[in-house]
């Protein structure tokens, strides 16, 4: 059985394992695929000569450069970027060395081992002000918040840029596997990020793995849910979706968008695994950029980074 077919076949069970197992067990069942090295046909920079990318590791992040975003970091390095871990709380000083700041799945300290709501902000008001000022002055932010509890943790930072997250699990009715955004189903093909610098960089399909949804006050949508999409909002993490689980409509909400803020730029996504390369569950099923269904996700990531630095 091909891996893409296998993933689609076992996805409902795998989703339950990844989403609702005890938190520590969930962590153990998602490990980086260190052997995955997608090709880069035309690197943007010579090795080590590109802009500095800071990847946040100061907010109990579920995805870090040395962990679940190891392939993310290595892909950027192979495109010439200088990738560094950011292990300090955000301030004018801590941000001044970076050109792009990546924040993936932050957490408040109180949610380290218990993901049930409430899910307080991972960032202080002072940090939010520092990041916004840095972006307005010319920095670029890539903010990624997966399903509950991460939208709650990223919520106040997102609001500073007119981004409104739903702290739940985004679902397309009838969807039994990873969600594919294509031209006829939610992908905004006519955008520089999707077109790339040449035909070889054109992206026609982006695959995500559950995640969250958001609305934006202004900006450019990249990935939009159908009118029938809903978000499930369980009251307790780890107990599945009982019949009384609250749900809200997220029809025509987004899972990917970009915007210009002052002299800077922001890219926001409601799903993190799409930019990772993980081996998930006891069968070590590829999940993320290494999934056969997500073959264009690596180029999509590179195109997003190119847009963030206006290249």
C-alpha cells in the first residue's frame, strides 16, 4: 500500500492518537524525520549569506528548530538563511538581530502538561508591543498556531495584527484525511507566493493536518475553508469529541494569509505540521512535508519566506 493511501486510510485513528492521547505520550509519538531533505532547485542565497531567521524557543513552543521544526530549519539553511534559536523574551534588543521571526505553537507555562482550556496568552503585553513595533519598522513575522491550545496562547499577539483565531479544531465535513487546498478548493492561486519566481516554483496544492482557523481584518488570504467548515471546541483535552462538544461555523475563514504592516510583513498559518517533517504514531507514518500527499509543501514554505523578505 502506498504511503499516501495508508495515511488517508488510518488518518481518523491517527488523528485521535495525535490529538487526544495523554500529552506526554503525544509528544513521544511525533518525532522529526531527520532523513527528509527535499530538493531546492534554485537556492535564493549562497550558504550562510541570507537574512537571519529567529525561531522562537522562549515560550514553551511545541515546535522548535532542534525538535519538530528541525527539517523546517534545515530547509531554510539550505536556501541560504542563517537560522538561530531565539531563547529570550521578546524585546527591542532580542529582536534587533533578526530579519524574520518564526513563532510556532507557543504555550503559556500553565499549559505545559495540561492542554485543556483555559489557554492563556504565551506573551506579555510588553512582548506583543515589542514584536509589533519591530514588524512596523521592517521586520517580518511568521506566526503559526495549530489547534487548541495554541490559538489561545497566540491570541493576543495575533490580535495586535488584526488576526482573530478560533481556539478549536478546524474540520471540513466529510474530510477523512489531511486537508488539501487546491485552486478549486480554497487555494488562492493568483498570488506571488503561489506563483513563485518561476514555473518550477509554482504551487498548486498545499496540504494541512487538522489545525485551526482564523479571520483577518485586512490582508491577503492564501488558504480558505469551505462554507461548510466547522470548528470543534472540546472543553477538556484528551477526551475526544463527545456529542455535546461545542462547534462554531468557520465557513470562509482562513488557514493561511499574509499582510503588510507598516514597513514589515506578516504571514499567519493555522497549522504547524504542514511545515514540519515528522514520523507519527506507532507505525511512524510520514506527516508534514514528508507526506507523499504534501509534495509541494516544501516549495510553499520557501515561497512564503521569499515573500516575507520581499524577494
